[in-house]
């Protein structure tokens, strides 16, 4: 089954562009709202790095979520979209002084701190502002996720987080500092995780750590388990709203939260991934030695995931019901890796047909570049095309 697209509205738009189904986004946010409401102490922050399109950020903010930011630019984008500073968390291994100061200026909810040198800088900059910064420590739980090596972050060998052995030491350091307030622990084991067993492994590790801290009389008010819930790239229409019910239930079942603790989540991909498609036109159909190429006006500069992670995106010819034929679907950029898919079955392709690359709402538009002096793709929502 193909997706449904307002092709008549597409005719007047310059391709390539991103098209966002905001109804699907709203349904996803509604499921998150009803499922978290069961638990009372669950708080969801959207990982802005997945997609910072202001139109989507506004909808996500209306849905009641907070924002998980990894740079000063993302903090600005979140504030501009109306996220309250009290619902913004700031993560990242390399926070620059200006970014820390920006976060302090606005009194964001929490810094997720990844090293002792960073903690010292935050303490010093907070002192200069006469403030106390809330901090959580990102702990590297040494839990592997069964996902692509480039998007696994929770193993001891990764650059992220503080080693478990050092946890008590850094907490004591923070407790002795005047201008930081230790409030919690943060974890994030990777991305595109579909095996709930990976999250169970994280829960088990967190349970051990919380027991250890409790035995040492250290109270942890906030536990943040990061993001990582995956989506079904092979079947964008089968479960277009990811299974947040099972996801939250996994944590409810396996994590031994204390009554005074709040559990925080930071999904990115699972919120915006399925609502976005990259729409492009076919420029040429070229006969090669033993195959046909469909050459699109979209390339790796618009959607880099296939070139960067060998990621799969379902490709559909949304203009055609002609009989199926097989194509290598490629972009115009001068790189051999500018390939969206090899031996892809599509309804017979002609010049000017619209091609949709599905499940491209996360890590798509936001990763676009100007390589080859190409223009950045626009992003349109179904709302604005319906009314425009
Ligand atoms: C990237 C990231 C996320 C979001 O990951 P998804 O796989 O998109 O859900 C959440 N938290 C942190 C710290 C991240 O780096």
C-alpha cells in the first residue's frame, strides 16, 4: 500500500521538499499524552535534534511535551517555538561557554552533564551569574543496543557519559559545589531500538545503580532514560504511530522507581519519523549496462541517512499505477554514495513523476546540507497545503 498524498497541491511546489502529515503527528502526541497519564510521574521531552522545523516544534509544544536540546541553537529554537524554559533539558558532550550561559540566562530545567571538567565550568559560570544550576549526570551504562554501530551510544567504548565506577565521586563533587544542584541521572543507549529487551537491560542496570546510591544515602529525584524507540521503516503504514504503550509499560514493569522519583523520556525519531516524507521529481530515467536508473532531483544533501548509515527508506512512485519495474534510485550529487536504493520495485517511472521517500521526518530535513551549492529543501505541513 502507498501513502496518500495531495499530489494536486504538490504540482506548484519546487521539488525536492519535505511533506509532514500533521494529523499523524497529532495522533502520535495524543497517544503519548494518554499513555503517560496512566503513570502520573512520567515526563516526555522531545529530542529537538530529530527535526527542528518550527511548524513541527509548535505542534509538539502544544502537545505538552518538553524539549531535549543538544546545543545552544536548539535551546533558541525551542524557546522561539514557545517551550517553557522549565521544560528544557540540555545534553551533549561538548557544551561551549556561550551555550551554558544561554541556558543559565533562561533558567532551563536541567543540564545533563557528561564530565567533571564540564561540571566545573557550569559551577563557575553559574557563580558568575549568581545562580544555582540543576544538573543530572549522564552515566554510561555499558548496555549495548541491537542497532547500527554508528547510533549505539551506551557502550563503555563510546564517547558519551560518565563511567559507572565514577558515579559516586562526581555526585559528591557536585554536592560540594555552591552553584550546582544535583537532581538526577541520565542515560541514553542508542537509537532505532525495536527490541524492548534492550530497554529492559537498561532498566536492570539503572535498578542496580539506584540501589547502590540509596545504600550510600544519595537521593536521586529524576531519572532520565533518554530516547531511542525505533520506527518501522519497511512498513510506514502498518504501525504509523509507534507503540508507545508497550514502550512506557516496559519501563513501568522493569524499572523500580521510588515514589518520589520522576521518570523522564527523550524520544525524537518515534515522534516525528513517520509523519515526514521527502518528495522529489524524477529528472531522468537512464538505461545502464544491466539496469535502469531513476535519477531524482533529491539527493544525499536533502536526506543523508542512506549514505551515512546505509539506512533504508521505502520509496514509492506516487504519480503512477503503471506496471512495476526495477530501478536503482539515485540523486544528482557528485558522490557514488548518493543512492537512495538499489533494485527498487516502483510503478513504471517517467520524467516528472513524484517520488516519495517515506519515514523521513526524523534526521532528514535537519541534516540537509548545501554541498554542491544546492539549496536546502523546504518543509510543508499538510495543514498549510490544505489551506493554502
Ligand atoms: C539523539 C538523542 C535522543 C533521541 O534519540 P531518538 O533515537 O531520536 O529517540 C535522546 N536523548 C539524547 C541524549 C540523544 O542524544
